[in-house]
């Protein structure tokens, strides 16, 4: 095997395509060294989280002083931008000629016209790129240099939630941010980093809304770029360019939480190969020096090697391009924690009841604070601030109406559904993009946190605090997945481990007279009363949205910052300061953690993982020494629950949904882990028995309504009992082997007696869980019709497996192998 090695001095530079004969291209990235000769480096393949063909060469020593490191990186980017040849920064004439020749083979004139428009649009946008890019790089250099002063690792513990609440009621702030999603947390971080007294309140938990229900991608938006080129839309182009800059920034400021992900675009028609190749190359072009790695085309054989589950019939090849991926809710929380480390007051589960107003010297009413209520205690308080920022996503209009009741709604909510499937549906390190689904949408099919997620849909919906996935959306995603997978892979409804819905807050720009048009990018609006509203946009651009919002707030509200411009470009987030890819080894060696658990802690908490590990309890085993798992199938341990309480987790849902992500990965596993999680939280937060029951019930309701358990159960009940007579006869025998008393139903004691006969001792909680899997009417017992319904669902693929069915089969086997004394000839 031949290996071609390419070296880049910065972590986000582009690499050329693999040349003929190369089996592997190794990317060696030298990040953060003071000099290439003196700094010790470690090269790692990142088989767990990073891309398969990528290696990173990183310093073994802690991250160097941020000022030197960041300035050097920015200087390198500036030099590369100014010296880059046109052949790298734009598509060559030969490439476009090849594209035209290939497209000319297509008989459909519409496609040919589209290609022509695409070429023209690419040329126009490329000229815009050349004119603007150098100025953008210089601005970036000054911003990154500004962030250097704040890039130190705070060592003091976080203030407690009660201390945060006390500050809310006693301090007069410059800025009060309403909303704890990515945009709101970004506004708080931007504000406090400029030297403003800042507070943030969130009615639920940080990232409890749309920000935790994304596709988990950090991307510029390939489809937006296509629209920009085809429609000669400069605004769309600028939006993509901004997002690609922010993608590079996120990968840099939170390397433990974000990582490059190769995404495959399979091609099933010859004319599409040059068409898609040109489009993806333009994506690289717009990214410029911030290109993670250059896209490239591969053969059918190579595509099947990288993605074995792919449908091979009519496959002609594939395009591989790179985007970023992250743990969205943890990233959101890290932004909020970074803000509070810098001095901001942040409080979750605090709802804004009304806005406070005062009359200024001109006799005009202006907002000057908010009346808020602690949702955990019911206590209300007044929070005073010179400037109020509304960053509430889908709930934008509810806050705007507190300012002015007759204001028109600007939010046009749209619901997107995702599903979680087992890991065997996709390779560990390769995603897949379906650019043209049956109804024109785009579907992503991505590995994430050891499972596979697929989505999203786009359906108009009402604004609600508890969006729920629908069966139609789940079936649509499964059908699209099935279209791209090999017939050998049976796509089963029962393989849906979790399903969730997020509300995307599309907005109409109130700054424009045409209120019917939906804003493609984010909007910032200042009302007559001084309320600053930011809405729209996307996860990736949260930082630039926050910067624009603070710029508008400073101008409109008369606050006096220490720094007039944003300081967050290059500002490291919580856990990033001294993180290295090999940090998990120290966790294993110093604490006696399992390798899988140590890797999870390092990639989730960064350099704060050691604080988490210190809270881990002894296992009582020879190995691992510490770290009791909350569920056998996941690397989450007890210490994380305790640490979550220190990071403002106040409910069981906060932990299973936003701190551990267990609810998103497997709703059933989350329910099984709930009793342990609630018990640990009760110790930390001093819950009574009644509060423990309330938390448990609320978490179960959340899993049922918002994580797809109810829709999963409903889909199973609709399956017709399509069993043969012999199958029914077999199931009657199995049922009777468990129902030894011939009661007509199976109880918890029946399950316990069957296991005891096999010398197996199973905890009562586990038996309850097994019973609940099949107990459709929730009466604590299983009737024969419920058993048949479950077996029919397993046969139809609506259920992947059932522990109850396995117990019934074991009971039958036990009965068959049981030899009585009489039949054995009277014993000894």
C-alpha cells in the first residue's frame, strides 16, 4: 500500500485530492507549537472520534500561551490567503469545461441550463470572494488578537445556583439576556467579554430547546451555497462564507467537543458526478484557508469499502467532503459556563414573567429589566438592566409582545424530526448525505456518540414547549434511509431507539416592509421601547449572531463597554485550554477508569475531566477501580451526575437529556438508568422521597412525549397480528410455561419464579422494566393478546428485540430439557 503524507502548519488548512495510486492520504496537522523543531509532538489516528484518513500531530505539553499561538496561526492564514494561487482558490477553466462536456450528454435542457447558470454564478461569487477575503482576514486577525487576553484557564469553582440567583436580585446589569440556547449563551459570552455586567436567564435548562435537537453538524450549508450559485444570490453566499468561518472557529475553540467528519455523497447517475463535484469544490473554495480538508471523488469500489451498507446497484461513485460535528447541548452549556467563568450571572429554570419599563428624559417608555420567577421554588424577583436582549428562538414573539402587545408575529416555526438508530447502520467515521429526497428535502445520515442519527424533516408547526415526533416523519426518514442502503440491511421500525423534534425559528424580518418574506439569515431588531431581538440563523453562526446583536445593543441602549468590538473570535471555551487527544490515558492511569469511559470524559469535559473523575465512586472490582456505569451499554458514570449538579442541572431531565445525552441515544436505556440517576441527584440536591418520585415521573413523561416512546408504542399497537397457526400454537405453549397457575396473565412473580428455576437472580427493578416493555395497558400484568401483539411486531420488524420474548423462549427450553425422576428410571 502506498501512503502519501501531506503536512500543514495549521489545523484547518486544505489538502489536495488523493492522486492515482494512493491508498491513503495522511494529514499531519501541527497545532500550537512555538517552533516546529523544538516542540514535542504526538501523532494520533483518532479512530474513535476523528476522521478515518486523518492524523493529528499535537504537542504533548500543555497548550502554549494563547497570545503567541493564536497570533501565529492568524498570520499564517493571512499569508496563505494573500499568496494562494488561483488554481487552489477557484475552479479551473478545465474543470468547468469538463463539467459542461459531461452535462452536454444529458438530453434534458433544464439540467444543461442549470449547469450553465451554476458556472456563471460561481464566477460572480468567486469575484466577490477575491474582493472581500483579504479584508475579512485582516479583521479576523484583530479579533483573534483581542481574544488572547481572555484565554486563560479559570481555577475558581463555579458559583452555585443560589449565589447566581442572589446576584440577579441585587446587581444592576448592563445587559440582561433572555434565553439560554446557543444564541443567548453566545450573547452573554460576547457581552461579558467586552467588559459589560451581564446576566442571562433561561426558563428551562440551558439548551433545552432547539439547540439540543439539531443535526449535530457544524457546517456552512452545502444546499445554501447551491441556491446562492443558481440564484446569483450574494446574501446566501455571504451567509455560507460566514458559517464556514464560524465552523473553523468552533473546531479551534472547542477541540474536545468538535471534530471533522467526512460525509459521503453517493452518485447513481454519471452526469451527477461532475455536477456534484463542482458544487462541493465551490464549497471548498468559499471556505478558503479554513477548508478542513479538500473534497475528492472516489470510485464505486472505494465507496463500498468506506460505507459497506451502501446500495451498490447503479452506484457509479461518490464525493467525499468534510464538515464539523459536535455534541450540541454540551457545546451550548460550555458557552454558558465560559460566560460565568468570566463574570456573567447565568441562571436556568428562571422564567421571565414581564418586562420592566421606565420613562426616559424624552418621555419615552423603555425596557429597563424583567420580573422573573424561579421555576423550582416559585420565588419572584426583579432584575434591572440597561439593555434587554431577546434570544428565545421559537418563543421570540412571546417576549416581543411583553414589550408591545400589538406587535406583529415574526416567527414562522418549522419542526424538524431526527431519529436514532443502532451503530451498525453506518460506519463509525463516515456520514452520508442524501441531497435530493423524494420530496426535495435533504437528509443526513451520521454516526454520533456511538449510534447513528438520521434527519431532518421540515414541517410547519405551532410553537410548543414539548414538541413531539410524529409517526409520518419517522416513516419518511426510514424510507429515505432504506433508499440508500443495501437490500441486505433490513431497515426496521423497531430499530428506532429514540426520536425527537426541534422547532426551527424561521423569521420574517421586521426591519423590511415586505413582511411575507422569510429571512435567510439571522435578523437583529431594536423595538421603539429598546428591546433588542435576535432571531433566525443557525447553530454554527451563533457567535457572529451574538456579535451583531451586541453591536446593535451598544448603539441602541447607550451602554459603555470596555471593548467596542467582539472579543470571542478565538476565545477558548470551557474545557479547551489544556485538552490534548491523549488526555484520556492519564485518566486511565491516574484514576483506574475504563478506557472507553476515560475517552468519553475527555471528549465531553476536556481538561475538566479530572474534576469529574475525582467524584467517581469505587466499583469494588479489580478493574476498573472507579467509575460505576449508569447503564451497561453506555460509558456514562455516576460521577457525571454529581458533576452535573455542580453545573446547574436541577432536574432529572436536565441530566438524561442535556448532560449525558442518554435520552437522545436510547430512550429505553435512559428510563432504565433513571432510578440510579434520581438517587444520586437526591443526595446532591437533598431531595425528599416525594420529590424523587416527582422527578422520576416527570422524566418518564419527557421520554414518552418528547423522545418518541409514545409514538413507538403506538406504532407497535397498530401492527396487525399476522401470525400463522403454528406460530400461535407455539406462543400459547410459551405463555403457559410462564403462567404456571393458569391465571390467564403473567405477573412479576411468574417472571421471578421462571428465572429462579434457572438459578438466575434478577433485581426487581429489572423485572419491572421487562414487564413494562409489553404491558400495553399498564395494569402490571401481561395478557395473552399483549404477548401475541408483541410477537407480531417482532415478526414485522416494528420491534428489534424483547427481553420478555426471550424469557418466554427460555422457559420453553427449560421445560423441554427438564427430566423427571419417573422418566429417568427412578433416579439413582
